[in-house]
């Protein structure tokens, strides 16, 4: 199969720019062989490599990445590794109870797996910390949403705490939020620091990582697969595809994957005076009570004290978004920042970027053996930091012939359902997103 599209994400990989120079892995050159080939060094690919090395320590594992580690979506997200499914507060929640519990089990196993990796590879707290996260409400509607979310969590027996406006101000320094709902399970990562640490740790256990090595074709011959890049080729009996939405570029799950882009801006480092004026805790992380609102993080550590605003979304079936969108949505992020932090209104954004994300209509993963010896762990449906890690871990178990209750949970998921034809899908998705952003009001 010929690969029809290669990954493109607009704007700089901002998290990575805060860090010292990263390890440079070579590009694939010449002819190579390995027992296992993993394509795509995101959360799923790195987790698959770690799990394969745990299960088959003597086997050789090669990992091919089209760009640099931490430059793709895995290094561009907001860093929330979330345990509970997002749709807990939906009106029809009752029918979803069993599936939500299954997703929570998978996400928690992924968080534990990442915690073990962080420990094994000696990663700092800044890279991975189990701090929980808060669903912040800036409107009465948001408060209502949090109340019903709280009722669902109580039904599930999940611990959580409702916060009032004063507690939100104590945490964030702003009186913008009327309340919040804190859940203790999520971990927060510095995405680039975490995945660079994962890659370096894996390289230390004998995984061969190749960067700047986009796979342009994949072919099965005489019982083994051969992947070609511009500089070389590599053959392996088993291949794991961890390219998220680019599974479609390899010819799989056609018209079943929804390709969207998310956008974010990061401030310049705050000065000590601005930090004092702002107040609040040095590190915090809030998701919006409305799904199309703004996710906000305050970070401190390598790269200084900064605030990150993530909002706006576009539907891009062509799997690319342009720099104009990054700039246009950057202005929306400036407004969201100014509304929340008028006390430091002189602070400007230093980095703006976008990144690809893959969903399916029925919230199902693109997971399993898709051809003889070819496995997919793609389509993470929004909670990709946790779900990408879970699907990477579990595809390694499936491919290595291992069974486990968690793998059974994953295999119980449905396949991604078919999308309507274009331009219907484009019209439907774009109208839903624009309307959702409009009705999000002050949550945006
Ligand atoms: C701005 C933004 C904020 C987000 N915030 C969050 C968040 O806070 N929490 C959360 O859970 N999720 C978040 N996400 C989503 C999350 O980043 C993704 O779901 C996650 O990265 C998916 O991981 P993955 O490993 O499956 O795929 P990816 O991270 O997309 O990795 C796939 C890799 O495959 C490589 N690849 C593709 N094609 C080829 C090829 N032909 N050859 C070789 N390599 C190839 C790509 O370069 C890429 O590195 C966010 C996303 C964005 C863009």
C-alpha cells in the first residue's frame, strides 16, 4: 500500500521549545530487519514499544517516526491524562454506565503504566505528576453541568470535590470562574518532556528509534512486511500502526475516521511582578465545563511561568490545517486570556500552534489485527494521552499473543462507524462545532 498523506501540524511544537536540545535519532538508511516494527512515535507507539520490550525482551523493536519525537500531536496537546470519560454528564448517561466504567479502567491502567515508565526512566515531576484536574465553570450553565456531573460521579462511586468561586480564585488567581469540580485521578504531563523521556528510556533498553523517517509504502511479501521511507527500508514479521488518523493514509478505516485540528497559544514567561499580581498556585490545570470552551493551564518550571490557552476546533478531512487558522484562532485565545486575566493584560503570547486529533462517530477506537501480522492502535477519540497509551500497551499484548482482562475490555469496543459522504459530513461537523462554540459563551 502507498501512503497517501504524511502528517502536517501547523505552528511550532511549543512545549519542546521550552526544553534543552533533544536527543537526535538517526533517519532510517539502507536495508534493516527487526522482529517488530512500530510506525508512529506518539503515545501509542511509545507505549507499544515499552510493552513489547516487557513481553518479549529478546526481540528487536524498531520505531519509525515521520518527524521528530515530540513534534507531532503527542508533543502538542494540553497534557491532561484523564481517567474518567468525558461524557459522564450526558443526559443519557444511564445506558452508558458499563462502557464508562470500562473506559475508566483502561484510562487508569494507562496512567499507572505511564507512572511506572516515568519512574523507570527517572522523569521529573514536571514531566508527569498525578495532580488531578478541575472542570471549571464560568457561567450558571457551567455550574449546572458540574452539578449533574457530580451526581453521575456519586452514582459511580467516584471521589470528587465541588469548589466554589473563592476556591477557584485561590487556585487560579482569577475571579472569572464561579465554581469547579475537582477529580483526583488525572495526571498532568509536560508533553514534550514526557515523550522525550519515554523515547530516551526506550532507546536505553534497545529499541531502535528512527526520526525524520516517514513511511511512504508498506508491503507484505513472503511472510514479512516491508516499510519504505525515502532513505531506506525495514522488514519485520509484525508491524504495529500507531499513526492515529493517518491510518486512513495507509488505506485503513476509510470514511470511518473524523480528522479535526485543535489550536492553542502559550504566553511568554511571566515576570516575577506579573506572577505576584496574578496570585494563585504556580501550577494548575482546568478543563472547561462546556466541551467547546477553553482549557487553561498554568505551568512553572523549565521555560518559566506561563499560561496556555487551548480552544477552537476545525474539521479537516484532508488531514492538514494551515497557519492562517493558527493565527485567526490565536486572536480568539487572546480574548479568552484577556477576559480571565485582566490583571496581567500586558502579557503577550509567544507561541501559537495547532495539532491533529482523530475521532470516530461512535467514540470507538481503530484497534486490532487489520491484516496478517499488521496491527492498528489508532483513533483515540479526544482523551488520547490516556487512550493512546492504553491502546499502545494493549496492541502489544494482542500482537504478542497475551490475554488479559484489560485487553478483553479493549476488544469489547465496537469498530468505528461509517461517516456520511462529503460534503454532508463537513457541513454537519462544521455547523455543530461553530454552534457549540457560540453557545459555550463565557466558557470559551
Ligand atoms: C492542541 C491539542 C490539545 C490536546 N489536548 C489533549 C489533552 O489535554 N488530553 C488528551 O488526552 N488529549 C489531548 N489531545 C489529543 C492527543 O494529543 C492525541 O489524541 C494523541 O496525541 C494521540 O496519540 P497517538 O499516539 O495515537 O497519535 P499521535 O500523537 O498523532 O502520533 C502519531 C505519530 O505517527 C506519526 N506518523 C504519521 N504518519 C506517519 C508515517 N507515514 N510514517 C511515520 N510516522 C508517521 C506522526 O508524525 C505522529 O508522531 C490534544 C490534541 C491537540 C492537538
